[in-house]
């Protein structure tokens, strides 16, 4: 009789399924941390500071904040999938 997989092994399998799905969509591998700290500087700007940004700086901010947003949504989706698995 085969032993059941441990919870850790099952979570690893779930992460693998999520990785495969994201890879099929052309999304790069998931990293637990967002490595670009420059997005933080844009989140801490006051309204006056934001209004003084050049169009190029606004474009950079939009790109960085969009990437951070995408990372956060991905991390959230993974946690929801894990929570759903845990409820089963």
C-alpha cells in the first residue's frame, strides 16, 4: 500500500501545477520577492512630488508600479489556491 503524500509534498505539487499553468501563458517563473525597490520610492511620493515628475519619470513609475501590482496579484492568486487546497 502506498503512503499518502505529506502536506508539504502536496503543496509542492500545487505550486508545480501553478508554475506549469503560468508557463503555458508565457509568464516568467514566480519569485517570492519583488526585487525592484525603486517602486517603493514612487509609492512614497506626495501629490506635489508626483505632479513635478517628467513624462519619462511618469512612464518609469507606471511600469514599475504595474510590475509590482502584477507580482502582488500573482502572489495573492497562489495563496488563494493554497487556501482552497487546505479547505478540501
